[in-house]
């Protein structure tokens, strides 16, 4: 299947070829075949007859459709190979657009922070609650991610989830404010948590991540690397 996609992507038709395959599958879905002339099909596709004919020839060459000529008309069938390709595309798009309820996907660039993360994470009042509510003793520091263009509004979306509440506390010297957290998956494999402080030196385009281990070292990260994050509500709401 990957070889088929590579052939399509390397050709001059590319996305338009896939659109023709999708439309043929749609038009033939009720009976399993599409019976029409090239002219009738081109009208349905909204493209020239020459383009439609070229697409059909290429799709047949790739084994994605089968054509049977009947006088001036022809019957067009999407082959099992074509259906497999469409199912692969569908599964990919489903993963992109149909995230589980209560899950948010975002991307950002790693950057070095002000060094305050380690100070706050090291406070026992926070660490104790992290252990109890997040299930791990956090590494003393945060992973700072500046959200890419188009993801800036995701921080407010995260705040709309049913978040884990870390309560405020006092020491002899000062008061530490409340924090909200949500479990996340980093780069599709590493469990961690996003930490949203009510007071922060960063803008709305920055999120901070805590984990049981040094994520920079474990994932061999450096400033400027792209980080993928999936944020989940603890209640799935």
C-alpha cells in the first residue's frame, strides 16, 4: 500500500487522482459499480473529459479500479486494492479529526525557560500532591513548549477540560498558588503532565510539562525541536 501511495505522490496527478478515486467509490457505493460514459462521469466530477479519461487510465494502471467496456458505456469497479487504499486514508483522517472526547492535540517548539520550574517543582507542597494526584514524583524542572502558529488557542481549550487540581499551600516564607494539571502523551509514547499555573511569566502560547524523568535527556531533545502533545481530561469529559 505504501508503494501505491508513493507512485501516486510521485506522479503529476497526485491529490486530484485520489479525489477521482474517492468520487468513483462514492458514486458506485450503492451497487458496487458505476455504469456511465466518460462524458457523464466528467460532468459528475466537475472536470474535463480529457482529465477524467487520464485519471481512469492511471487508476486502472495502478490496479485501483477495473473497467469493463459495454458499447459506449463502461462499468467501473473499485478493486480490493483501491478499497484498501481508501480505508487507509479514512483511518488516517479519522485519527486526525476524530480525537477521543476530552483529548486535545497540539504541537510546539522546545525552548529553555527561566529556570523557575525547578524551584517550584522542588517545593514539597507541590511534590506531595503530584505524587498523590499524578502518580509520580516529578523530575525537578519543566519542559517548556511554545505552541506553533494555529495551536495558540489550544491552551484555553486545555483549561476547559476537567483538570486535576493542585491546591495552594503556605511555607514559613511565602504562599504558593494553586495549579491545574492534565495527563499528556509526548511524541506518541511518553506519559507526562501539563502544568497550568494561575500566575505565570509566560504568555498564552506556552505550556509547561512535568514528568517523572528528564525528558530532554530521555528523548535527546534540544531547543527548537518539535514536540507533539496529546492532552487528556482525567474524566474524559
